C-alpha cells in the first residue's frame, strides 16, 4: 500500500475522529510532510517507539498508541492468565498528549482483560521501573520522549524486573506489535472498571522510602539549586530532599511545574549548558555550591559545580567518577564495603570510573551501550547472587545507586549528589575540588562524542557500509598511535593485533567496533539506536590536563579525517 493509499484509507475509515480527519486534510497541503507521515509504520524497536505527534502511521497518535498497546496485550495474553492478573503499570511525563496516550494505552489493556495500574499525574521513568517491581506487575510502559523537542513523544516498554526489555523479549514483543494490521479498528472503550486502577500516593510514599536508602550520611547544610526543566521530577525530588533534611535547596520556580512546551529552555537536556541558564541566575543570587538539572522523564541528571569563579558543567563521566568515589569511600570508612561489590558501566563510558573502583578493590564490569544491559545483569544476579551491586552508570548522564529501580534514576542521584556536596563542604572541599583531586590521584581522563547525521535510506546504507569497511580494512594506528586490540561486538571477537590472537567477548551482539591504542586511549563507533546518526566516542589518558586535552583533539581530528576519506 502506498502512502497516498494509506491516507485515503484513514480518511474513509468510520472510526477516524473528526480532529484527526481535519488534521489530515491540512496535512495533504504539504505532500512531503504527508508522505513522511504515512510512508511507513512508526518503528517499534527494542526500547519501544518515539516520533513526532500528529496524524499518520509514522506518527505518535492515539491510533499508533492503541496498535502498540494491542500488540503488547496479545503478548501478555499469550503468557497466560497469571500474566494478565499481574498486569501492566503505566506512567507518563509532562509532554504534549502524554496523559491522553497513557489513558488510551490503559484502556486498551483493560479492554483485553489485563489488570492495569495507571498514575493520574506525571511521574518519572525510574518511578515506573520501581512500581513494576513493587506491584509485581508483568510489564510496564512510560509515555515519554526524554529530552526530545516538544513536538515528540514516545512509548517505552519495561519487563517484570523493572528494566527495559532485553533483546530476546523485545524481539517477541516487536513481533506481536507487527501482527496488528489495522490500528483504526482497535476498540478500547469497553472494559470492566475494576481492571483499571489509579495509583498515586501509596506508590509515591513507597518510592520515597526506598530512595532515602541511598544515603550514606545524615543531612548537613548545603546551598544548591534544582530544576526539573518543566518535567515530571519536580514534586518528587522536592519531597525527597525535604524528607532527607535538606532545607537549603532553591527550586527554580519558573521550571518546577510540568509543561510539555518547555517554555523557558531551548532544550530540556541537562547535557547542554543552556539548560542551566535560569539555575545559574538563582545560583549566583544564593551563593549556591551546586546546580542540578533533570530531564523531563526524570532518568538523567546533569550538574554544574562552583569552581571559585564560575559554574562549571560536568560531563556524565565526571559526575559518575565523583559518585563512585563518594559511595566507595563512605562504605570503606564505615566498614560496609562488600568483598563481592561490583560497579557497572557501558563500553563507551570513561575508564576513569574503573580505576577509581579498582583502587577500592571493587570490580568494574562493562556492558553494551544502554541501561537495559545493566538491568539485565541485575536480573541475572537476582538468581545467581554473584555480587553486591554498588553503582551503575553511563556517560550520557544516567546513574543508578540502589537497584530497587532497574533503570537510570535521576531522583536517587540528586539526593546522593546533594549529600556528597554537603559532606565535602564539611571537609572544606567543593565537588570541583574533589574532581581535581581525583585527576591528581589517577591521571587526567578526557572523553568526547561526535555524532554524524546521515538521514534517509541512503544515510542508513552509508552507516552500514562504513562499519562494514572498518571490518574489512581495520585501522592499524590512529594519530600515529598503534592499535593494540580491536573489539567487534557484532562478531563478538576481541583481536590482539601484536600477538595476532583472538578471544570471545562475553556480551550480546551489537553493530559496534572499539579500538584500543597503545597509550591507553580508545575510539568506539556505533550507529545510534534511535536517530539516523553514527556516533564516534573517544577516550584518552595523560598525566596533565593540557596533555590530555591535546591528545584528545589530535586523536579526534585524525580519526574523523580517516572516516571522511572512507
């Protein structure tokens, strides 16, 4: 069926609501936009789906949400009556249409005889993860598009362990969703009311009680500024910090209320300095030691620390290093550092955290990019009991301290960051001082990420061809520094160049290649899982800040020049 035939089918369908019909009529005035809205079904991948809001099979709307929900409902029913009784938990963030999409999903599950729990207001992604585990539900979803622009929304799917679906389960769910042929024929307005249960305060209390367990110290005075960037975390974070005894926190009042238009920020992304503009104003007015910003669905957090003259925005790798040092040092001092403790990071996250963990005798284990792979390790450990989880993180500003949630949890991290800043202040140090001390102890680790957009079918082919070419003709050196080993996660093979020997990588398959250089530097390339991009990650190490910065630029320029020639 062509995209024009799809539009015609929608316009002529009896179940199409009038607002969508009028939107379709307007959409047809721009043929390029109309084609994009209907040339394919919105892709439902391993993490769910995400797209622009609007009419069309390739858009987020009530019909595509019903289709995804029907496919998942069929999957749950296939797993039997117990799975249906355990049911589904649904949360949503502050974005456009999030409440409506959440309700459409809930009604679809209930109409299929599936017990469904629904939050009646915005909640964070980690609270959804926690709720699945707390309620012993079979699955969960959260309506969110993270830090995408306002015109986007999405649908993330979680398994019974509270983590995003592993690759095997995700493939099964994708198959069930793909079998739903007609999104317009799904009727979800008839169900037993007892199957759809609203959950709020009881779950909020339970989550707060668990979040308080991340504390290593009782509260001491600290001046900090917090903003949820118009997202779902504001009320929860404020309640948590006040319960923990932190009363010196200033909240950016213009950004505390959930608002899917994100009216006061260019982008609600805590990785970007612009997200801290209002927080900096508040910080300077109040002499704050620390600025904290959380993304709309409350799973990622960024900080800016006072350096003595200005607020310095830290990277996800730097914040992760500070948190690892704080957690392990406090446990060591109290005698609670376990012999079998373990830290997890992704393959594109800095080695800085590993050397800190090593200094405490704690294992640091790599997983593939994506927090669900940390969740997968935690699920395995529920049975095997091989280690005690101490910390998990990724360079893209995601952290997990206690595993009552099984996804990155900015709310937990906010509490621990405030606590760490308050503790170090009693020692006469700022978090900036702590970071500089860590560099002094372990060396200067620097990282960078370059994303190259390659849109459309041709772009996708180009990305695939690029990685295929790197396998056929691997690099022998980067910036004149010899390659000592290459990890190919698609073939699950690690090749040691000098010795010409191989060994198996004990991680799932992924279209990712990572180079390790003789001086300890590394370069990794991988296609984005959610955008038409190829991503290049760089990590270097040197004895001084200047040497590290210079080496990073040299390796980055040399590698990008090589990629442009290919």
